C-alpha cells in the first residue's frame, strides 16, 4: 500500500491503473503536446487562460446570483446578489478585454509571490534554531525575487507570462502522467 495525501493507495488501485496504463500514457502525451503547442504561441495561450478564468468567474457569478434569489427571505440577500453581480461583471470583462484581465492577473500573481515570499522568510526566521529554517528562508527569498521580477516587467509581461506558466504546467503534468504510466507498465 502506498500512502498519498488523499489516503491509502491500495494494490487494487494500482492494479486497476496498471490495466489501463496505455490510456494514461496517451493522456500524458496528449497533455504534453498541448503544453508544447501552448509554448509555441504563449500569447494565444495567455488569452485562452484568461477566457477560461473569465468563464469560471462568470459561471460562479451566475450561480451566486441564482442562490441569492433562492434564499430571498434571507437577510443578506443584497450582499450575496451584489457579490454575484461583481463576479459576473469580472467574467464578462475578461471576455471583453482579455489584455486588461491578463494585466490584472499578472499583477495579482506578482503581489502574491511577494507576500508568500515575505511570509516564508518570516516563518523561517522564527524557526531559526531548527535545521529547516534555512530552507524556508531560501524558498521565501526565491519567491520574493520571482515576485520582484514579475513586478519589474509588469505590465509588458502580462501578454506572455500567464501563457508561459500554462505551457510549462501542461508540459510537466503531461510528462509526469506519461512517466507514471511507464512505471505502471514496468510493475507487471
């Protein structure tokens, strides 16, 4: 039995995956190829990722508005309704102006890297006597540097950064699935 963050991974689970290793390999290769396609034109990949985020936010807004009307007698109806309207407007704006949405998301990405980097460094400094403190401070410093680099290139990097991150994620995810499929086949 292999332990995962989702619970134990039994030998029966592995056997079921092993039977379909070829399908898993095909999926991994397909995702890897999609990542390479995204890498070949990262500006289009950026727009595609903005459309995905916009659609997700628009759907969330519609669901929020629907729930507000379903719970009409509830006191905070207006706040739930307004939250839904703001979500829906943000989703619509992502479709109407993907460049602006990309710019906003890239700025939020930079700010989150800065905040995470600073918090990791502070956590590492608080753990100074332990041997792990250096890793936290170092990881925090890298996140902080990455945030500064993204911020230094903003807004010009907004047209390509999200597409590049999407492409790299797809390439690594597809490669990992393909490698897992090959590992499963060898376990027979």
